[in-house]
C-alpha cells in the first residue's frame, strides 16, 4: 500500500466507524421505542436487555452500512479538499479515480460482508430476536400490588390492599382464593387487619403473613339436602396466618425457535428460493383443483372431466421435478430396506436370498411393480365385466342426454312437469351457488398465496439490493465530497441525509409496490439503486472535471447569462 493509499484510507476509516456507531445507535433506538411499552416494567434482568440490544444491533447493521459509507465518504474527501490535500494529490499526477481505489476496495469487501450478513447472518439473528422478543412480551409484569386496586397477577388469587406502608407492610387486606373452586364464585374469602409481605428463596416464593383476620369458606362439593338445609359454611378467626405464593409463573419461559421459522425474515437465501418454488407449485395445484371442482359439480355439461390446460400441467410438472430433486436420497434406501424386510419375512428359499444384492433388489422391484399392474388390470377387467357398472360408466352423447331430458319431462305418469322443473332449477341453482362460493374461496386463497410469494421475492431481492447500496452510496458520497470541499459535520451531513432520504423513500416505495403486485417484485426492489446509480456516475464524472456544482456563484453567473440573453432578444424586437 502506497503512502497516498494510507492517507486516504486512514482519513476514511475513522469517520466510517464513528458514523456507523451513531447510525446503528439511532436505528437501534427507533426499534426499541417500537417495543418499549411491551417489554418494560416486567422485572427483566440487564443480561436479557443486553442480549436483545445486541440482536437488534446486528439486525439493523445492513441498513446502517449504506448511510455510514455515504456520510464518511463525503466527510473524508471534503476534508481532503478543504485542506488542499486532494489538490496536492492531483498535482502529483494521481487522478481522482486512483485516489478512490483504497476506499473502493474496502467498500467492495464491505459489500461482500453485507451480502453474507443479509443472506445468512441476519436471518439467524432475526430468529433469535423474535423468539426472545416474544418471550419478553408474553412475560407477566413484575409483582406490583397497588392501594385500593384488586391485583390478580398471581394465578388463583385476587388481592386488594387499602393501604401500604413502605414495600412490605400492608393494612386492610382482602383476599379472594379461587384455587380449586372450579370457577364457582368467591367461596373462599380472607379478611385481615394488617399483614407483612416479603419474598424468599431468590424471589421464587412470596410470603404473606396476615394478622387479626377472618377466613370465610363455603363448600361447593355438597349434596342436595345440604344445599336445602342452607349449605356448609365455615368461619375461622386467626391471630396470625401465613400464605405462600409460587412466583414461577412470573419467570420468562423460552419459546421454541422452530415456531418462528415460517417467517420470511428468518430464512436464508436458499430457504427463500425453496419457499418461492413451493408456493408456485401450490399455486398450480390450486388452479388444477379449481378445474376439478368445476367438473365434479356440474354433471350435466356433457363433459365427464374437465381437461386441465397443458401449459398448467407442464408448469406443475416442472415444479414437481424441482421438489423431487431437492428431496434427500434417503428415500431409495428406505425402499430397499423395506423390500429386503418383506423378502426376509416371507418363507423364501436360499435361492431367493440372492435378492438381497443390488441386482436382485432391482429385479424384485420390477417384479413387484409388474404384479401390481397385473392385479390392477385384473380388477379393472372384472369391474368392466359387470353390466350395471358398464351402464353407469357410459358417457352419453349430447343427443342422448337431450332425448333422456325430454323423455323425463314429457312423462305425465309421474309427477307434474311444474314440480320437476322447480326441482331441476333448484338443484341447478344450489349447485351454482355452491360452486361460486367454493371458487371464490379458492381464488382468495390463491391470491393470498401469491401475496406471500411476492413478499418472499421482495425479501430475496432485497438481500442483494441492500448489499449493492453500499457501493452506490460510495459512488455518490466520494465525488460529492471532492466537489464541495467541505469537511466536518455541517454540509456533508445535510447532503448525506438528503440522499439517504431519497434512497429510503424509493426503497420503501419499491418494497410496497412489489408486495402489492404493482410491479414485478424482482424489479420494484431495485428502483432505488437504478435511480441513484446514474447520479453517482454523474457526480464522479463532474468530480474528475473539477466541476463546481455546489458553488452559488456558478449558478449566479448562469442566471445572469440567461437574463442577458432574453434582454438582448427583447431589445432586438423593440429596435
């Protein structure tokens, strides 16, 4: 590495790390504020919050890299231009593109790391994040008994304290004990003048010592005669009574991470590809099912079975082959093992034991398939031999169907034609309504499946698009910094925020359009990169030519030239 490369890279790496930490902290703060009211006030330890913050930091890093690259590139080359170091580099015969080389290599490596992070690391971190976040959200709040309010956080008890002295001393206590009464009401009530509350065994249990109280208990397992006589009722007075509550329900339980694996945000790129193909196959299967439903419902359209379009069958066969190709080769070994087990179970001779070899197993499999085919053919032959079955399976021509129709309705020996017509019309209307609702539900399911598939496609393409955003932000930031020649946190921050907002708005719009089907998901995600890349190449060209795009006097001179041009034309017309 030459000295010029050390100078440029050393000027870049410091602002990059600083801006990366700041941007990541801002994104982390925004994410935490989203779940603040759901995870606070539940007595969670600092280690749990630290784990969640670490997961959120890693998950938000792919969004922080482009902004950090943009801001640090503007600051770096702005500082070099402000201190005339960039001018000295150019005067020594080194071009601007050559001075960008060390940072370009670094950003290229960062793009590769971002791609790995988006496709492998972040999905795995998201799985742990959502699992931990769910555990934190579903955890019960910490024990907090307030004055004058019934507290039912402890399972099976409702506690009311009218006055608290400090954190442990209680006065005027009412406790409803619902444990074991099967929801039959407030049959067990405890009243106490005062009490003392404290926890023990590492806050696993809560002890409540009651003083000068009465316990009322009404039996609920009593006979009919006992209820007629007024029921069983107990009243116990006590000077001191101690109740121990189990606080295990307040602990945070760990949820199985496999329950969150269906989400697109926790799947790697390979999983997303498999998911998209599986959804496409399910879509074609659903379309075929709609064709079959129509043919099975409408029996009087002279078509025994609806013919599925060849294009649909061909597409489904393609995705069936993809699914079969992804299956592990263990199925073949299972078939061989089951076949050998069947052979060993039967009373075979020593001659047939040679089938345990691969060649013998192949011959046995072919013989087994042949025997099944023969059996099937024999069943069909016997099936067709029955005259009644032949009559049922006969497909009538349209002329024969019409003849049978007129014969039925012209038959006056049976019921009246009016009754037959009403019955036929009712039957047809009911079938039509049923099929309409069924097809409507099928179409809704297919549309929902397509929407989920579009979301998977958007996520799959975003993993690549957000990685290349680092490179595009560098192509924008470095030339702008060389043009404005201003370092620090003033103008560079304003320019970087403007371009990042443009990138964020375009990226969010493309994400929404892709999910809603306005554009192809593979195209909509790339809108932000496709629009900003020409700007980066334009700024790079202007920086090589030492253009003065961000200097006000340049535009003032243009304005004066335009005014003078129109002023001359006006004078020529009046002359």
